[in-house]
């Protein structure tokens, strides 16, 4: 690639949505060679404290590369972008500028590829890529593809190709300094945004420069994360469309007629074959139900997001998506498509998913990895203990998230496992609450005996009886729960119905002084670690996985007498009365939590999955399974009530659509044992 051009500045207008800002910056830095980047301008348009906190963390992490500009009042999108353009113009170290929305994620070499098009034709003033959501330049991700796989496909098929654009799209738009010198800045008559880049497009053409779309480059764009309600959007669209067509109506119609004859998206579709759309995945996670109220789902989708951004091919195989509100930068694969998927390895995500995953592994002759996020023999009051044990036996490799889980699997069942600790979004969370007068305690009732809800209810009542001048937040998942009578007017009790989006939980933790977790069993205990990052001191039960990072009396308190509510209360009282202790524990918690940043873990995941190939497949330990195989083979035919209950429980946990698969699994296991 010709390196005659200088570096590129990146302008990112920010208005809230910090979870997108974080990923946007991460993708930009991971996927752009350093020699191409000059400065990244984060233009904060008077966002909330949660977002400002994230921006400061990103600045600290990436140092001089990032420059934050904060508006004291909301300027709106167009004025904010113009502010960034003017800052970039003053800097003589970049020949072009990339306008990038916070909810837009670049792929590998997006910037170098766009710059290469400009190098080939120095009359190009504007150029943008194809996107997952970009008006007339939208190409939706194919089923089973991630956005980086889409980029790889377009680069392979259409390397170096660009088309005249009818209207460039501003979510990822490269502008040359030469273009800005001739055309000027965006017209601020378009106010908060919409239509300003199209207006600029026709001004660029009017000055004799070209506006192009690069069809060898693909980016992910969510759209609308910062612009408010659809009603406001429609009002703004209507007003701005009128302004635009009064100016450029004739020119647009002429351009559009020509564009229809040479539509870049239609050209791509005509030249993409069904074979090109074939689903090929290196690592496929089998997650039957993607649900907002399941921490394991968040862990899996986060892991895949980060791997995808880094160019690794991973995806989810699912049956149902239920109220899931978090980010996924890939198009998950429905179970009905499994026969059409080419995959190198499959990963089960809970014990019940091992059985269908095992059958898929047999059919495709690929390794089965068991991703163990909790000590599952204890689940369902241990009624499924034997079935969980068998799930370990069926696995070619086991991945765990804590030393506690790894030791359990080794000491109880004799299985070795790879440990990659759980991770958090440190940049979103890190916050030190400096307001010493704020006294807030947060409890999260997760609707499970094993999570210690009964202890937390006692604790809430105790706080009501004994405390004053504090706020008690109680997040609860059960809509039918009956709370204690909170009669103390000297405390504020906030009953918050869950499940909450993680951004809301993060904000809640940042506003809190103390987080209490009374779980009886935790594979890792992610929320307590998130609390540390947020500047909130955890008081936790001695619940196994918590010990991965908890240091008693240093970064939090560990309660060994897990059923003694007075022990929890005494530590809360100590923290409320000793501000210096609270301050010191916050600082220690910050140091601890920084180690578990997702940015530090993604490479470990990729290396682990890359280390496992078909040569890893073992004999599934069939000779060690006699009792378990016979038991599962005959379970449904037994008449005793215990066996019936277990069979019923297994049927209830495993989706109906794969019961036939389960029968095949049982038959396969039995036949293997017999022979």
C-alpha cells in the first residue's frame, strides 16, 4: 500500500451511550495501524456523568492519542462536528479526517483502505464504506456472519473497487483536508443532525470533487443510540429534508437516476454467491436461550464481541432470544441452520447444553469444549448431579473462569481445565465516589435461594430498623416478591424492578458506597468485582469464586458466617462510620479490578480456542462412563419417583425442539458403550 498520504484524524461526537463509545474506541485502535492514526477527538456534547467518566478512563488508557473536548452545553451534532473539524484543521499532521459515530465499529484496516482509494484518485473529497445500517448503503450481515467477516468477504471479492455515491453516509465518512479547504464546514442550519452530510456531499460535487463509496470495506453501525425518540427523529428528518430538497432537489434527482443504474449495494448482491454466504465459524458457542437476566449470556456475548473485533471468527448457536438488550456485533445462528454450518469447534455454555453440543460434535467430528461458569452439580439443589458429571465426561476440553471451579473439577471429578478469569468493562465502570456525605447501600435480589436472597431480605429489614440518613437500593427480579415493612422515614428505600440493562447496574454501583452479596455459591462473582471498579466496597459471603479477587479487610469484607445477618450488618456499620477505611478500600478495589479488564483478556480467549483443533478430540472417556451412561440410557423407563423427577427436570431445562437430538445422543452413547 502506498504510504504517501499523511496520517488521519478521527472525530467522534459523543452524547451519552458510553458502552458504544468504549467499543468504538477499542475497535478503532485495535484495527488501525498506529502509523495511520494522528489524533482521536472525543467531542463530548454535554453528556451525563457516566459517559464523562468513561471518556476520562479512555483518555488515561490511550494517553496522548486521545483529546477530549467537552461542551458546557449541548451544541447538537452539526456544531459539535464542526468544532472537531476546526481543531483538526489547525493540526498539520493529518491529510484526512474520519467522522465516526460512537455506535460505529471499524474493521481491520478500514482507515488504510479508505485512504488507499483517495491515493488512487486525488479528486476524491469524500468516501465512506458499506455498513450494516446506513440508509442507501446498507448491506445487512448475512446469517451467521460477524461484521468483520462481512468486511473480509467484501475485501476478498471487491478489493480496490469504489462507486459514485448518491449520498454518502456520515456514520463513517472520510473527508480530505483538500475538500474542507474548498467546501468549508457542515452547514449548521441542520441543527441536531440528519441531512447535513448529504448537503455537504452535493457541495463537494459542486466544487468539482468526487464523493465515493468503497465496496471493499464494511463497518458495523447500530444507529440511533444517541438521538432520542423516533418521534423527535421524524420531526427532525421532515424539517431537514425540506431544507435539503429546496437547495438540491434537481441535482439530487439527476444523481439518483444515475445511481440506480449503478447501485453499489445491488452490485455487491449480484456478485455475492450462495457459496460466499456459507456460514463458516471457528468457534461456535451453543447458548440455547439468550436472555437479559442471565449473567452467563452476557459473558458469552461479550467474549464473542471482543474476539470478533479482533478478527476472530466466533458466533452463538441459539433457539430463542428473550428480551436481550446488550450489544452483539455478529448475527447469531438459529439451531435450524446447524446442518449448514461449517465449524471447527463447539462450546457448551451450561450442563444441559452439553448433550446436544455433544451430538453436533459427533456429527461434525469436531472438539467439544465445556465452558463452565458455575459449579453446576449444586444447581437444582443437586438433583441433576449425575447428569452434570456426565457432561464433564463428554467434553474434550474444559474452560473455567476461576481457580475455585478448576479445583472443584479436579478434586471431585478428576478433570483438568483451562482457567481464564472472568472480565469486566473497566473503562465503563471505574469511578471513585468522592462525595463523602453520600451513604448508599445496594442489594441485588436475583430470585434464587442459592444467591442468598433470604439473607438480603433480613439485612434490608435490619438496616430499616437501625439506620438513618442513608439510601437503600434493592434491585429485584421477582415481580411477586413481598418486601418487609419499611417503616423508618429516616432512610430512603428504592425498590428497583429488574432485570436491568448493565449500563443501569453500572450507574447504580457508581452511585453506591457499599454493595452486599450474600450468595451461597458463586463460580466467580462478577458483580462484586464490578462494584470495586465503580468505587463501591463489596461486603460478600465466603462464596467460593469470590475469593478469586477478594482480599478480606483490604478491598472489601468477606463474611465467613454466611447465614449470620448480624455479621453483614456489623461490616456495613464499620464502613459507614469510618470514612478513611471506606476510602482505602475503594482504592484497593480499583487496583484489583483493573487487572480484570476485558482488554487484557481477549487475547487469552483467542489463544486458547486457537490451540484446540481436531487433533484434540479424545475417546470421550467412554470406558469411564459405565454407570452414568447406563443411568441416562434407562432413565426415562424407570418407574421410581426420583428418576421420573430427574427426567422431568431434564426435559424442562432442555428446549423442546432438541429433544429428538437428546434421544440420538443417548442412543449414540449406549452404542459406543456396547461396542
